[in-house]
């Protein structure tokens, strides 16, 4: 019987039925949104570069928010400004009915990172802010994607609603958290979001949950030489607290991150300080891990206050939940990244990237925009208020290379790349992948249903509660 079995196997293997399947045809709407972004490219570069030049920090992004909101209005969107109590937050809407697809944009800079768009260190203005996280590219690309989708709705080739959410203060208080709390994302079926990076991938890891808090110690002043026994040093309490934190590091999981600064510590050495403050962030890969660390830190603050004879006030300022990964959504993003292919960099751009790496003291390999694998991704840390959005509406997150590998982030190196053509090319690619994925969600009911079903399964029994205090956002006074 063996020879006949062998013949059967040979016949089966050579049968035409095993020929490689033809790729599915690309919907015309997807080609159209990509073409739209290519047409928009000069305008998107202009927007990104203007925001890069403004370099406005959290809740002070007045010109940046106005630039994007005005641009949305000029393209036919209805814009609601000043949402959730923040003058620099807005929502731009076009279309009607379902599905409702949201696209998130950010535009806040970081303090002290001013840098020219060159591969060597040189500030534009010393100690001024700079876009060390690429948010100038973030907002422009996201709005470009929303405009591309809007054009297809206007042409009648897509049905539904597209919303662009202008979200301020990601680097500080977390503007999206206040927008979530105030119901700004109600009725949205799915949200698309990207982030500048040194690599390109549809994200399958959720970053870290974070709580931002401070501990204020209050004691009693006295002369540090004449009658120190009459004083109770608030700084003693603060120092004991940070000592307790550093001892705690040995007894937490490796995923926990504890970092702090002394925000206040007295004014002069010859006065026993009656007030001191430690500003601290605690992180872990899950909010439950953060809650565990937070409870231990509260007890530590109470204990050291008792030891120093002072009082301690523990105050939560803000915090982010980890991003809830949507598996079907990640696979949609991955397919579109691979369909779009990689940007083409000139020899001059690669030389610039290697020079930037040289200045940063990292291997000089140039920029790599190849698409990373879906499987085997490692959670390397970092937190974002996108996480809070992801627990109230399905959120699809993609990272796109806008800078060469190895360079420090939140540093002058990423500011330089965010103002350069390699950053612009990453921005264009991000806009295309979000717009193409929006088309999938608006034309394929099964794809959107899978995204929403995954979200429903993973949020079952979970009640979202933000880590922000009651009351309005801490908008700075003019």
C-alpha cells in the first residue's frame, strides 16, 4: 500500500489547489485616503513645523491648538473648543450616524529641551521647551488622517462620522483623563492613535500605569544654631520618606518604577524648615500593581512623619491607566502597515540620522522603518493618558519611526528628529495607516464588531475610575 500512498501524496502536493492565494483587493476608499494624505503632505509638514516652533508646554498650547482647530474648520469640520474645562482641548466632527471613528492628536512640548533641527546639540533658545516626544508630528498626522476620511464621507464613499480629538497636556496632568471623565468620548465606536518612536509596529503591549502624587511635610521653624531643639524639620520628614522609598525598591516587583524629586526643601540652611515637599511618580504594568505600591507609600509617609515629629499630606495629582490592547485592532493596523510599505530615505537623510546617533553616543546604524513583528513585543515602560481612553472605548495604537534607533527620548535628540524630514516621513506614514484602518472599520462591519467584542470581553466587570482629584483641570492662569 505504501507506493500508492506515495503517489497520492505527490498528486496532492502538485495540485493547483495549493497555489498561493491571491491577495484580497484593496478597497478604493483605502487608496483614496492614502492619496489624500500625499496631497496634504506640504500642509501637514507646515503644521508640524509651526507647532515644533511654538513648543508650548502642557495646558499652554494656545497657538498649537488654535492652529489645528482652525485647520479642521477650514476643511469643513464642526469644532467645539475648550472642552472638559481646558481652553486648549477641542473636538472636530464631520459626518453623521454610525460608525463613529475617533482619531487622537497631541501637541504639547517638554520644558528645557529647545534644540535646532540639526544632529548636534544647539538650543534655539536656551532652557526653552522643545518637542522631545514628537507631539508636533502627532497632532498634524492625526488631523491629516481625519481629513482624508472626511473627504470620503463628503464624497459619499464612506458612511458614518469621524471625530478628531485635540488632547492637551499628555506630558503633565493628562488632558484625556478629564475628557474621559466629562464624557467627551461617549458614543465613539473605536479610536485610532499613534505615537512617534524609533521603531514601527502595531502595538501589542500596554505601557505602564502611573500615579503622580506629592507628599508635603509640615513642621516647626527655629534657629538652626541658637535653638534647634525647638524646631521640627519638615526636611527630615522628606528625607526619611525618600530613604524609605529607596529601601522599598528591594521589595517590589521588577516592573515597578519609583522616581521622585525634592520640590521644596527649605530656603536657607540656618532656619529649620517648616515645609518640604517630595514630588513622585509610581508605575507598574497594571493599575493593580500601582495601587499596591501606592498603599505602601502612603503608610511610609505616615510612618516617617511620626518619626520626624511632623505632619504629612499625601495628595494624588493625576495618573494614567495602562493601555488596554485590542488584538483584532492591532492586526488591522499591522496589515495596513505592511500594505503601505516603508518610506524611502535619501542618502543625506541616513547620513543625518547616523550623525545624530554619533552625537548621542549610540551605534550609528541610521533610521530603520521596517515593520516590527506582532508577536514577542516587550513592554519597555512609559505611560500615557491614552490608557484611560482605552478603557472606555476600543483603542487601536500604533508606533511609527520618526527618529533613528538608540537615541534618547524626551531629549534634544528627539527634538531634532521631530523637526527634520525623517520625522516628516514618519508622520506621513502614521497618517496613512490610521486613515486606512479607519476605512476598514467603516466599511467592514465584521472588523468593527471584532474590535468591539474584544473590548467588551476585556472590560467585563471593570469599573473605570480616574486617578485625578475632583474639580476642574489645573489650568495655569495667564
